[in-house]
DNA sequence: GTGAAAGCGCTAACAA
DNA sequence: TTGTTAGCGCTTTCAC
C-alpha cells in the first residue's frame, strides 16, 4: 500500500500538504488537483492506524452482547451497525455467551484497540466495564442498565410492556394468570415480573407457584410451561417474559396437545418469524432495532464530546421515546 | 493509558526489555518479574495500533455479509466469532444489505484498517473484492463463491441438499413438485434449482410454471406460493430454496387455509425457531455455524502463512466435509 | 541478555 | 498557503 510520502512525491508537494487535502484543510487548488490525481493513480488509502496513533482517535466501536443468535440482539446489532456505518465507524462484534470472562477479554480488546466507546448488554451488574468508564470511554448500556451512574442507557419500557401483556389476558377474561420470567439477577426479568404482579394483584393476586424464574432460553420456557401445566390448579394464561422462552413454551403446548385457547400466552418481545401466530397468543413487541439505533447515536454523540450527565432513554413498543431520565 | 516507557521506567529497564517480556522473548528472570510487577501496577495494556503500525500486522477480521438478520448469517457469524475470539482476533461486522456500494465501503475499511483478511458472502460476482486479493489479503468466500481463483470458499452441499429435499417429496408419493428459488444471479439459487430439476426430470419433468425465481425473502416466498396455488394445475409439493422464503410460503399456506398435507413443503435450510414443524414439512438443514467456523479457521491459516492453492470446502447437512476441491 | 536508536505512516506545531 | 520537523507507542536491528 502506498504511503503519504509516495503521494507527496508524485504530486510534487510535501506530505503535510497531502495530509491537508485528505483532511479538507484549505490548499491551493492546483496543488489539490495534483494531490488527488496522485492519490487516484496510486490507489492510495490513508492508514487509519497511523492516523489513529497520532490523533489518538479511532473509528471502531464495540458491540458487546450476550448472544448474537437471539433475534432481539440480532436486530439491535442491525440497528447499531446501520447508524455506525453511516457515520464512518465500524462495529466490532463481541459475543460474550453471558460469560464474565469473555466480557473481560473484550474489555481488554477495547483498550488495546483504543476504541472510543462501546454499546453494552452486560451479564450481571456490568462491573466488568468499570475500567472503561474509569478511562473516560463512554458506554451505552442497552436492554439492561449497568450499575454505574456514568453509563448512558437505552431500554424498552419493560414495566409497561409486562403490564400490557398481562392486561391483555385480563381483557380476554382470564382469571389465573401465571408468569415465566428470566433469572432474578437480570433487570428486565425483574421489571417484567413487577408489571405482571401489579396487574395480577389488582385482581386478588396469584399463588406463588404461578411465578417461575427461568432463564430466558428456549428450553427454560419449555420446562417452565410443563411445570405450570402439571400444577394441581394450573393457570389459564401465561405471561412469558422473553421471545426465546415463548418459543419453548409454545412448543411445549403443541407437544402436549394443549391449545392456546385453553391456556393463553402473552409475550414480552417479538416472536421471530412466527409462521402464523396461533390464536390466543399475544405479543408486545420490543423495539430492538430502534434500541440499537438510539444507542449508537447516543454513543456517537458522546464520542463527539457531549458531556451532559448520563441519561436513560426509554422506548415504548413502537420505538418512540417515553421519557428521558436524569442520572439515577 | 500507560505506555511502554512508563512501565520501563518503573521496572528500571529499557522499553526494549519490556517489549521482550511482552512478546515472550528470553529475559533474565528478575527483570521479567519487575516488568510484570510494573505492568500490573500501572494496569498497562500494549497499544495494538502502535504495535500494528510497526509490525504491519493486525488482529481484526472483517465479516462481510448481506444480512445479519437472516438467521443463516447470524449462525455463521456466531461460528466465526467463536473461532476468531479464541485466536485473539476481533470480528468486524460488515452488513452490506446486498448493496455493492456498501461492499465497496467495507473493502475500503479493510484497507484503511489494514485488516489481514476477510470472510465474505458477496452480492453478485464478488468483483468488489478484487482490490483486496490484489493486495494479497486472503479472502474466504462463504455460502457463495467469489469469481476469483485466489479466494478460498466454504459452502454447503447445495446440490445434494436440493436433491434430498426433492426426493423426500418423491418418497411421500408426490407427483407434481414445484420449486421456489432465489434470483438466478445467486449461485446457491441456481444450484438448488439444478438439484430439484435433476430429481424431477427423472420422473418426467415439470411444467415451466413450476419453477419460480423469487428473491430469498419472506415476502418473495409468500407471493411465489400464492402464484403456484393459483395455477390451473397446481403442484402437490414445493421445494423452497431458503429459510426466509419457506417462512413466507408457509405463512401463505396458513393464511389461505391450505394444509401441508395437500401441498408438501421441503426446505433447503433450517427453519428458525419453528414452534413445531407442521406435518408435511421437511427440512434439509444448512450447517451455518460450521461454515462460519471452518471459514474462520481457514482464514486464520492463510493469515498465518498457508500458501497452498485456494480450496473449496464443501460441508454436508451435518457440517462434515464432503470433499475439498483444488482451484476451479 | 540488554539498551540505544531508528522507523512504521500519519498529523500538528512551528517557521517560512 | 506550504514545508520542516517532531512524535504518537511500539518493535527491531545493531552494538555492547
């Protein structure tokens, strides 16, 4: 690959002048022309790493997520990629498999590559990311908060979503509404339980066995649903707290020959590629793509020097702003 | 962030010695100890960009794919990420939306960041990538070939898959087997049509209207299926050439109230998260994740200096090797 | 085995 | 407006 020196020599100017042309500084037109000609002739591309070493900037953003195979994160990634690409940034895909060790490895990568910031869906509390915040790198949490007041966040309105999911059952005339959620260490799992409980309590509450803390995976939804069905007094409706568990739960129903007429299912999240939503199934979409887009825009703003206090952006099912909160 | 000089000073050695410790060269044990202590104390991380500028190497690989939201590419990405992470490399997610302009932009990113190679599912012939091959950067094509003998490739056995998908219908006693494929410019679409035709021709062929060149998207599958059903002499079975079109086709059937008993469906690819495969639906899985893993391993080998002639690795539905071909 | 010094390709002062 | 020069943080000769 050609260097700036070769371009300079071919164009008959100094490397500094080439640099100026590259960076849109004012240069006398004839010089500019010959520099551009030389660039074209040599097929020259400025070296980002050399520039980066000098300017201490980098156009590389980390997207740190637990599972790219979960369609929620896939859509989120798509949204983030779209925005970052348009801004001339590249997205580094960091899949952690929900493992803190992998998170730490990727934190080190962010440091080693001097990435100016990251979009993060953390496993647990997110303390792995403290080093990055300490160094002043902006972080935008997505889907779940990071336990650090310096990080921005973009989230769905999980409470409202769970309330809507549960109220739908009520409107259908269901009276024994259960809930399958994720692990209690996960913020969204807790929030959705809170929404479910709020509605259920208004109608006199639900027995303890109606709440199952599962794991957000397909198999977890499957076994949770089986457990609910085997109860002495089984529910007539279930709120499922995420997309993958919903698939598991619906699979269990299908295999057991139980119709969604007998037991209604309402889902916090979008069912990926449902061939045709069975009757009795309701879905409260999660604006995954919009979360990714908003997070990317927020992060780019921070990188650009926005020093406002950290914000939490909450999006409703349509991806519209619910409210913006000041630092927690 | 601390630099190698600060570490050297704290450890009472020269930067060169610190560098040697970092790179595992032989250094007198006491020195090594004090250097390591200094590194720990300062929380020092070597700057990859500085090292990269000096060594002309980089641990960043581009994954260039048309659509991360297609579960096939999602799984492929997952496999590639897994392998590259273990090898200390990072994956840059390059989503092209099937647009050559975006491909070109990402080719420029690969150059600017001096990435040593890329995994590529190209739009069209893949000529966008010639500059990279000209510079000697190894490329591994996935899913579809690149029209360049210098690029390796890892693919599914699409011909065999389509044959199996079609023969399944034959075994079910179907007699009028149609095919919904992608655009003829796409290699996999052509291969799968070839497989379908091979089986169908053995049984006396199929009318022209039974072959639909659609577009690999959900809506394409939907409208293609509707078109087939409205034929004067509609088929009693359909081979659908990819996962997304299969979803569209099945949705159409469901909406029209046609059962898969009346019209069998056989799919080249994996149906993502099917709640329960309807009877009369058959699936020939595509080893997406394995393709990603193999491609990553192959690419890392090339980066590592493997200069054997370009190979095409073909994997069957289980992800096992079918054969390896010499350059085409 | 270790240190001094040069240089990777770029940008930013500073002079001219 | 332009060129000269120094330096970003590292690795790698080359002496010692």
